[in-house]
C-alpha cells in the first residue's frame, strides 16, 4: 500500500473510531494504531461542527441555549464515546476494592452514582463555558479543544501499557510516527494564538498526566474508558482556560 493510501486508510479509521460518521474503516490493530496520526484533525472537525452550532444558535436562541446545543452536537457526533469512558472511569475509581474489581466495574454496562454525577458535572461545566464564550472566540475555542483532547488521548496511550490484554485499550497502541504526526497537527492547531493556545497545550498535557497517573495507580494501565475520559476532561479543561483568556 502506498503512502497516500495508507494515510487515507488511517484518516478513515480515525473518523470511524471517533465519530458516528459512516465510513469504511480498517479494523486491523495496525490500522487502529496508525490512525492516531489523524486524531487531532478529526477532533478539530468535531469541534468545528459544535462551534458552528454555538455561533449559529447564539442570535436566535441566546448564548445559554446555544451552549447546550453545542454540547449536544459534540456528544451526538461522537456517539457519547468519550462520555461513556468518563462515566465508567468515575464508577471504577469510586468503587472499593482492588484493580480487578475496578476493571470489572468498568465493563459493567450499568452506570453508577459516580458515573452519573461525572456526566452531569461535565455537561453543566462545558455548556456554561461555551455559553460564556464571546461569539468571535466560539469556533476557534472548540476546534482547539477538540484537537487537543484527541491529541491528549494519543499521549495517554503512548504513556501507559494496556491494563488488560483485550479491548480497545490494548488494541490502540499508537505507532511512534503516528504520535509524532499527531503532535505536529496539535501544535499547528494552536499556532494562530500563541499565548492562550500554548497555555491550553500545557493544560492538555497536565490533564493527560493526571488521568494517566490515576489509571496507572488504580487500574495498572490504560483501557478504552481511560482513553475516552482523557478526551472528555481535556476538552472541558481547554475550553475553560481559553474562556479565561477571552474574557
């Protein structure tokens, strides 16, 4: 397979993994690892859609409703993939017991009290932040947050071993070249506004490091759910810091 076809296959796989958009994605493990190169780009596109909704709905409906609609757009486009991971991680880290018990809770399809609370707080905070953004900063903020959130999950996967031998956490092992490309795309995303966006870059790394430390200590490594939680938490943290600069 040529370089162009490999790149296209990786982009299709990233789009299929991270969104509900129906594309023919390669499902092989190598394809999943190679697709990491395109994660920031896909995240930026998801952010572009959500930011566009925030901007378009602002005048007719008001910023509060527009912020909520933007969050709904984020969740709908990704099939609640990252929010599911956040809820499962909250339930697992909140349960009493050792590593095996936590991993068992993460595989349970039932959402517990910690999971519900984490989702409510995440949605409320993100909707409030998006509603408070000035109109001229709305799209850029969510694009940067989307790109950095997916980049952070690539770093998370590269930093930790899988907690178990099966599942997305084990299958998603970013190739070194893919991780370098993803980092280049993430840096390119923040090049337009150096001070606030470089601060957001640092925040993304900090959130990733915190989630990685909790995952290593509580689970013994990464899982598909910790990957999703990294995206969700990084997105809201980046939006929060960029709101601070915008105001």
